[in-house]
């Protein structure tokens, strides 16, 4: 009964710092996205609703990294608080072994692991696809906003477009210069007094409707030049280059595949050049959530065995070990790509290393034997 009360008490101590860290780290990640979002607002005049949707779609991708960090920091700060107030000493004096504190720590870390697993398997792929589709929709519906006056715009593939003025009310383009070099054997130069971009509902393509102009066409194969005057002319636009400025690829990348699709692509008879990348992504969907557990196990001896340090030490120490984990993960991915080592071993190696370190420190803390890390000397009390 006493142990059950202790477990509930420790869980109540873990939740507040976990929530604070979750909020702070999410804000930090969102701030890092603000520059990209600001660029989209300025160039494509996105409305506030679209901006909020992009921010909401970005949250699952953040949570993949934020949840393990917040779980570790919540447990570490809670135990540091108990240690600094001598409550850990009181618990030991009452005959409760340090291992009896493991159940609430494991319970909370497993919850964090489950939430992170939901983000890696379902949340992140769906949010990436939703963000990509939203950005493509914004580009398609705000083509005029993507154009700049008195500037040579080369965002349309194979086409150079120059517009003197753009009417913000009607979207009418005035005094246009268009150079079409999509055909390597023929170059067309079009000068028009006005024009307008619109979508063809039947074909789904975008066209530039030009008025009162002239077409100069140079045929290099026949060494001839043609000049044609027109009252109205329709010019097809290729949006692939424009869309690539916002999203890398319209097709699904391996990071946007669901777990079923990813597993199916790995079962191909003939692996393609992206096979290793997809295999790494598949194992990362499980190894990163599992980091919640191994980092929590590491946080426990660090929180219990460093009561002589200042409380601010916990924040720095937690961040150092969390960055160490992702540094190991980045290095292992690099080794998997370049050295030919087994991908499964490389992706899971950071978890194995952190688990071994956590196991060693936990035994030392249970035996009340001191352990020293180089970083501890920077935070000793004066």
C-alpha cells in the first residue's frame, strides 16, 4: 500500500515538468518554422486559416522528437527535486529500495513511447501529406501572388515571364514579355499588352490568356523567323517548377508512406536505390519511440545520484544526453549509408548504447556508489 501511494506521488511529480517541457519544446520547434511560414505568407498571401492549418499539420512531426525529450526531462526534473529536498533519502530510510521507483518511471515512459509510436506510424506521414497538399493548393490558387512586378520570373518550367504591373483587384497582368524555350529546336518570344492566368476546369491545367500582342518564333532547324500578331492567345503553363519551390516532390516520399505501404515497398523482389532509405525509415518508426524508455531509465540514476548538484544542472544534463542520443542516431545513419553495416544494427545502436549506460548507472545508484561524469564538475555547488 505504501509503495502504491509512493508510485502515485512520483507520477504526480513527473507530470508538471513533463507538460512544461512539452510546451516549451513545441514552441521552440514552431519558432524554427516561422521563417518558412512567413515566406509563404509574403509570397503567396496565405490567409490566417491556411497558416493555422500548416502549423497544426507540423505538430505531429515535432512530437516525434519532443515527446522523448519531454518524458526524459519530466522524470529527471522530478527526481532531482525529490533528491534536492532529501525526499529520496527519506524514502530509502523508510525501507523502500530504489528499484521500487522503477514502476511509475516505466509506466510513464511506456505511455510516452506509445504516443510517439502513434506519431511515427500515423501522425507524421498523414501530416506531411496534408501539408504538401495544402501548399500545392495555395500555389495553384495564388499564382498571381507568386509573381513579382518588374522582375524576370523563371518559376515556370521552360518559361521566362516578365510583368510590368499586376492589378491586385482583378489580377490582370499588364505589359507582358514571355520567352518560351521548352522546345530546344524552337524559341518563341511573346509580347502582349495584357493577360490573365486562369485554370481550365476541363483539363485541370493552368493557362496564360494574352491579349493584343505579337509572337516572334525562331526555328533553328530551318533557320527561319516567324512573326504573328494576335488579338487573343492561350499559353499553357507548367507548374512543376513552381510547386517544387514549395514542396520537394508531388509524389509520396518514403517519409510520407504509411507503415503498410513502407512494409510493402520493402518486400519488393528487386530493391531499388531508395531501399536502404526506406528500411532506415521503417526502423526509425520504432527505434525513436523506444528511446522514451531508455532515456527515462537513464534519467532515473542521474536524478537520484546527483543530489549534490544545483537543480539547474538537471536541465543541462538532460539536454546533453538527449543531444547525445540524436548525435548517435545521426552517426549510425551515416554509417549505415556509407560503411555497409547492417541497417537494423545501426538504427538501434543508439538505444543499445544508452540502455547499457543507464543499466550501469542504475546499478551504481542502487548500490549507493558514486559515479562521476565530466560534465558534473561544471555544476558543483560552491
